C-alpha cells in the first residue's frame, strides 16, 4: 500500500513537471502561433479625432501651400532669409522622414512575429527601398537625357549656331548677365565664348541665350526637375495616408500622436512646399504647385476620416495591413532617401554654383538649418 502511494505521488510530480514545462514552452513561443490581432485599439474620443482632421489640415496647408503663395505674391514682403530657412529646414525634414518615419517602421512591420511565409525569409524593407532607389535613378536619368539630348542641339550644332549668333550675342551679353543670379564674365573672344569656360560652361551660356530669346521655353532640365518633384510628392502622400489611418484607430497613445502628427505633417508639408516654391514653374503650369500642395494637405485628413469610418473593422496589426503598410513605407523610404541625398543634399550643396561661390558663413548656415530640421523630425520619431 505504501509503495502504491509513493508511486502515485511520483506520477503526480512528473505530471506537474510536464505541465509546467509545457506552459513555459507555450509562453516562450513566438506570437506567430497566436496569429496577428484582428482588432484595433480604438477607445472612443470621437470628438478629439474629428478635430484632428481640421487641425492637421490647417498645419499641412500652411506648410505645403504658404511657401508657394508667398513666393508668387511678393507683396507679402516675406524676407528672403525666411525662404532660405524654409528650404534647408525642409530638406532636413525630408531626409529624417525617410530613415526615422518610413524605413524603421517598414522594418518593424515586415518583421512582425505574427507574419508567416516568404515575407519573413528576407529583409524586404531594405530590399524594396534599394530597388526603389535604382528605379528612381533610372527614371530620372531617362527623363534628363531625353529632355537634354532630345530637344537640345548636339555639340557641333551648338557651336555653329552660337557662332552664327555671335554678333547678336555681343549686343545681348549684358542683358543676359543681368538676369543671372551669379556674376558672369561678359568679355568674349572672337568666337563668342566666355574665356576660361569649359564645355559645360558653354552649354549653360547657350541655353541661357535661348531662354532670353524665348522666356516661355522651359529650361533644359525642366523634365528632370518635374520628375523629382512628382516623385517626392508620391512618397510623402502615401506615407501621410497610413499616418491618418493609424491615428484614426489608435488607443491610449492617441493624445500623444495627435500633437506629434500636427508638427509632423506641418514640417513635412514645409519640406514639400519649399521645394515647390523653389521650382521654376512655366506660366502654363503656374497653378500646379498649388494643386500638389493641396493634394498633400488633404491626404492625412481624408485618410483620418476614412479610418474613423471603418474603425470597427480596420485592424492595423493584421497580417494584410502589416504587409501593405510595410511595403508602401519601404517604397516611400526609398523615394525620400534618393530625393533627400541626391536632389536636396548633393545638388543643393556640392553641384550648386550658388553654394560653391557663396561665403562659408552662408554654406554653414544652410547646413546648420538642415541639421536642425533633421534633428527635430528625428526627435518626433520617438512618439510617431
């Protein structure tokens, strides 16, 4: 009898140990076995969420449209230093948005433990961003090539054309120089070239001469500039849509997200608006920057309104939402990385004649303002 009781106690102990081990194993198993959540954290506060639609709209409109309006309406007497600050502050905002607000969330979304299948077998966030950068480079390369070589003269033709107009160029050199933002040498040799200029310098002189003869003719790189602007617009709009959907169904963190996203969208709009204001739009497209600014300004409020409409069914943590959000964030990250590093940093600082000839104080001021914009946007990434 005593032996049977001892055996029973041993069996109970073994069973208890097995159950405890199983419970520990289940607790330590990744949430992939539990599946992705099918609900959101919406907790009411509908009045505050509706107010966010209009507050974010006002901030986005100010950031994206006001720089364009101020640039077109000189009667407002906005000082040039304000445009200077807005331009380089916005550049920093865009660069920080690419890494902190797009690439990092894309990595988190596409590596969520609840995901299964091929999406978990590779670092798709970085891979998609990399592919996007190469696609953008090829697109802009083709746009610039066809706008330059498809409509401009060949090297030999430009020389002959310039020689045939050399007499006319002598009479108009001073008027052309007056229209340029930088000092140019107006002394010409017998062939009409500015002494010391290389082939690129000759090409710029020839194009400027054509622009003086026909002021409505777009610059040779207008198509490339438009490509870069529309690419930037695409990237920030898709990011803004998912931001609005997330805010609509957020839970206890709603109040923090509300405040942060107001600044987030205002700064991001300023980055876009400063680029739209700095672009030389032709008269036939003078309203295009306004439409582009409005498209950005309404993207988050409209997405927020849609998110409130589907708040009972939209689950940002579901497998479909995570993959869609992660893929589009990766694409947007690639867009803004390329735009920020190539268009805004390299072109504006290293390849800009204005910056190359500017005083060191001006260059350092621009760099400092850009760092300020990037720093503030990166700090906002702690909350949103």
